[in-house]
């Protein structure tokens, strides 16, 4: 299974309707387009058809839409979610998954994938981290970091 953890692109600092309503800036839209192009290129080269899940925040939905209009909203990866929620979405029946979320949760999930321990990794806006997980008969999932992309 291939997993892409994608932090949302640059967004407004605030919004009158609250944090979940913050929209991408013009720069954020350009960042999202660059990151989406990278994910598309990787997916095409590998023959992947990724499912795309985004947090309910407007900025993550706008980021995900740069990749596919067919993304689904996943409430469990909303801002300040437990990083285990990202990992709970991994299933053997998917060839690939793109999770569009937030800091610090994205960085905490990445740290767990890299080390198997709680921790934190700094993730720039609209950065994408690409992992490959190999499920074994024992149920463990060895993880390989295949690549990382940061726009700008």
C-alpha cells in the first residue's frame, strides 16, 4: 500500500466563521496545484488509483480538490486529531491513500511511521510525504519512505 500524507496548502490567517472556514490563499492554490501534479505523476508511474480523504476544514478540502474532485471528507483527521487516527485509516484493500490534513497531527503520524514511536516532524504547508507499507502475514507493516515533495 502507498500512503501520501499531505499537509494543506497556505491558508488565510483567520476567518470570521472560525478556523474550519479558513480558505486557501492564491499562493496556497498554486502550492496545492504543484503538490497535486507531483502526486499524479507518482500515481501514474506506479499505476496507482489513490483514494483521497480530507479533513472537514475548508483549506484541506480545497487542497484535496486540486488533486481530485472525488475526495471524501474524513472527520477523524480534523485539526488537532490524534495522530493514530491517520494510521487507523490504513487498510490492506487499498492500493493507495492520500490523507490531506494538518500540523501538528500530520508530523506526529509521520514520526510514528518513521520510528514506530511518538514524536514530531515539521511538515511545511502543502508538503507531501510518500510511504510504502508492506503488510506481512504477522500483521506488521514495514514502512519505507519513498519520497517527499515540498512546493516553492
